[in-house]
C-alpha cells in the first residue's frame, strides 16, 4: 500500500484513465498534492503507460519516497540513478574490441530483465553533457547497445531554479521527451503518511496547528522545515534530543513552546478507554489541535477510536469532530480496521443521530 494515497478514495467510480485525466486537469498548471501524485503514478503502473515522466518540486517534500513506495506497492523493481554522479561513459558503457569492431558494454546498474522503475532522481543537477546522454535513454529507451526492458518505466525528478538548487537548465529537446507534473507540500498528504509511519504525535499536532511550517524554505539557513526534515526531527524528538539540527532554530523554538501545552491535555488514555465523562475539551486552540491529533495517533484499535470520536462529538464543536474523523477514519482504513469502527458507530443511536445532523449541516452549507 502506498502510504501517501488517500485510502478513502474508491477506485470503482471512475475508470483508470478518467481518474488520471481528472487528477491532471483539475489541478492548476499540473500542480499535484503528494497524494495526487501517488494516485497518478499508481494509475500509470496499473495501466502500463510507459511514457517518461518528469516530477518537479521543491526539496524535502517526498518526491523520491513516493516513487519508491509506488514501485514497492506494485512489487516491481526500483533503481535510483543519479546522473550527476556519472560520466557519459558510465551510462553508455565501455568500448571493447571484438573481431576488429568496438562494442559498448553497458553498466551493471541498468536493468536487464523484469519490471520496475528506472528513476533518474535530481536529473537537472547533471551537467548538460549528461542530460544530453540521457535523451536517447528517455525517448528511445536505449543508449548505445543497451535497450531498456519493456517492463520498466523511466521517471525522473528534480528541483526548480527558484528552490535555490544548483541545477542546470533542462535542454528543450530533453524536456519535450517528458510528461511534466509539479508537486507541492500538502498538510493532509503529510498527515496520512505521518500517522501511519509512526511520526511522533507532537510533530503531527504541531504542523497541524502551524501548517505554514510544514515546508518553509530558508535560503539563509542549512536546516529548515520540510516534510523530510520533520520526519528526521521526529527521530530526534523521540530520544529527547533538540530538533533544531533538523528544522532550524526558529521552528524548533516554536515547537518546544507548543510541546509545553501537553501538560494541559485532558487524560487521553481515559478518553480512549471510554471513561471520558466529565472531561472537558480545552479552550486554547493549540491544546485543541494537540488533543485531536493525540486521540487519532493513540487510537490503535477500533474500540479506542470509537471511544475517542464519540467523546469528541459530545464535548467539541463540529469542526473539531470533523478534523478528527478525517484523520481517524483514514488511519483505520489504512490499518484495515475501518469496518469494525463503522459497525460500532452505526450501532450507537447517539452517534447515528450526530452523523445525520452533521450530514444535514454540511449539505445545507
């Protein structure tokens, strides 16, 4: 399963190509959320569309991870090739004389058989000579005597010049050989990934409270917030270390101040065990975000998820229950525990009434 996809999305509503077309045409200038990029790649693989693809986007948002997860989800090979670390002869191979004729022996890192994704990551970090060498590989699926096996996809990714990356302009002939999509950091996509991957709940709660700090590039600092650096920060935070080396000093100061509010959280374990009667929903917005994310991150089982969600519908406004439901139901579906959760909710008359009122409210809006 690709961790970036939305597990709520059914696949029976639209045909594969209709879904692919809808994803592209409904996003301005082909700007895709990471979850939409994952769905797009999934459709290309399932329908075996071998068109070469170029993924543009700022550093640290998960482009490489999404490609690798797509290959893993489909149980196909994955080769990450960095052209910037190669010389032209490394890709074309070495000439060897046989019977008076030179033959090019291709390198061992190129695929020979099977299916997979040949991923040319950071392609525009490569100098023009290497990008030129890649043109034939990308369009004709061969270079020298080497031919890409028919089961392999050729995808590439790179940063943009406005990202302050040390990139070269992509030659027009090479650019014209690709499909092009842009992707940006997106909070919902990050939360889907984070809640399933064990990112520390305080990290998830903080970026939910301060979404502007999910990805905030600072050209003056070596460390700055991004989905990738928040994942690293989670590992540091889990061992009690300062997260400033991962996300920078400014973000770390805000995060540490946010963590101080956790002492004012209601007893979430008591809530999740179904003993939350009498506990009140906090007034401070930052503590409210921490409470909602904490209930989701600590749920674990359908029964605990049901207890936390029911308590929230009783003590909080509809917007907070909706925020919790979006993440909680998605997480349960990813864990394949959603059916039991839905059965518990449907069997509760109070919850059924709340859902009817919520549907009427959102429908009227």
